[in-house]
């Protein structure tokens, strides 16, 4: 597919999950993210969204997602509008389907961070502008796009057969890494205790994708099997937003699912360590590893800006 066709094909689309994009489209977004990163670093303007407005609906807290979307929109010449769900009528029970149709009359796109994935799907079904998933309980595709950009920067552009081991709770990050990694032919190992394995629905989708691309999805309880010769080690919090009340029982169950120097020794010599942040040092990852020479977590956080600009510039 030519670049022009690719651009046309992406306009107006929603960004709810990487499962909805072809490998070619994802690689296009990653190449565009690299291009936009160079532009930003060289202070060269790329204002393709002049006159466009993006609404940002947040039902959960955020540092990276909020700031990178707001700054990204400004850098593209557009205008970001922060909308706290508490201040919207939606927070007082106005139906999502009404909110979707009203906001479609004012805005050129919406990014939403919320709890139920089905709420984002409903918003997308009723809106006639692009809807971008800025994290749900099920998925976090913007993070994974930035993660793939980061892996390419450190490991080269061909991710086929590369081994990524995610250690910990089978949560939204685990689901999205399986899907995004499978799309690019990676081998994704998820090591979790039996009580906190990833949801079958997303495992099945990722396995189907992996079959097409020659990738591999392995779900295991064994952190050593997962991390053996891994090219990438990935951690996320044991208790995600909305699960604060379960923090103590989760800490007990997930205690051994930590990325520390011992685990690092099992991985490939040039392993990179990733974490979507915010991190809880001493829980899912040790201070030593997070601050150590293998860690690329701040490159990863920076790439949220560049990867999301690629999404915004392509979809809107
Ligand atoms: N990784 C991530 O999404 O960070 P925030 O919760 O700060 O947006
Ligand atoms: N799993 C975490 C990711 C935060 C970016 C959460 O949902 O809270």
C-alpha cells in the first residue's frame, strides 16, 4: 500500500485497540512517530492540525497521557480541551451515546481514559469523530505504540521473533502488549500467578494474530521460563487504578513477580527494561533495576508524545 493510501485509510478511524490495525498500518504509525520525534528535536514545526480541537476526557488520574496529548496537540497546531469526567454531565449520568453525538458537533477527536472498555466502544459507536483509547481496564494501546517505538529504537526495526517477558498482573498492559507485540511478530511471554492471569478474551485475540504473523503468545506462572534470554523485560503495577482496595491481597499474590537484579541475569545480556510508569519501587520492580543501565523507562515515557502525535496526525 502506498503512503498516500495509508494516510487516506487511517483518516477518521478510531484508535481503541491495535487489533484493529494491520501490521503495515502500525509500522506506518511507528515510522511517522520517528519522523515527528526528529522534527520536534530539531524544533521544526509540523502543524497539520491547525484549527482542530481534541477533547480529553479523564475518569482516572494521569500524568503522561494527559500532558503528552495536550502538548502533542499544541505541537501539531491544534487545541486540546481537558474535560474532567466529574465536570461533564456524563459524570451526573448523561448517557454516553448522547455525549458522543453532542461532542461530535464541536470537536474533531476525543481521547478518553475510563474504566469499562465497553464505554469507549459505545462512545466510538455513537460519535462520528475519531475516538482514541487513553486507557481502559482492558487495554492501553497508546502506551504500547510508544513501547514498540522504544523497542525499535533500542533493538532495531525488525521485531520478528524478539522475546518480551511481561512479569506481573495480567492487566490492561499485559493485554495490549500481547496484541501489539503479536502484530509485529514478537514472542510475548506473560508470567503471572494463577489468580491474576490475563483475560482469555484478549489472549485468544492475541494468539490468533500471532498465528498470522509468526509471533508467539505464552501464558505462564514461571518467571524464569518467561525471562530466560528475554530481549525485553516489562513491569507494571500490581494494583491498577480502580483496584486500590485489593492492594494488600495483590501484594501477597504477586510478591515473587518482581523485576530485580536476579531476574535480569536470566535475560539476554543486552536486555532492555521497560515500565509504563508510574512505578512502585520495591514492588513490581526494584529501585536498582529501574535506575540501572538496562532501563529505558524515560525514553519510553518520552515516546508517548511522539507516538500519539503520529496517531493524531493520521486519524484527525
Ligand atoms: N503510562 C501512563 O499511561 O501514565 P499516566 O497514567 O501518567 O498517564
Ligand atoms: N495498569 C496500570 C497502567 C497505568 C498506566 C493501570 O491501569 O493503572
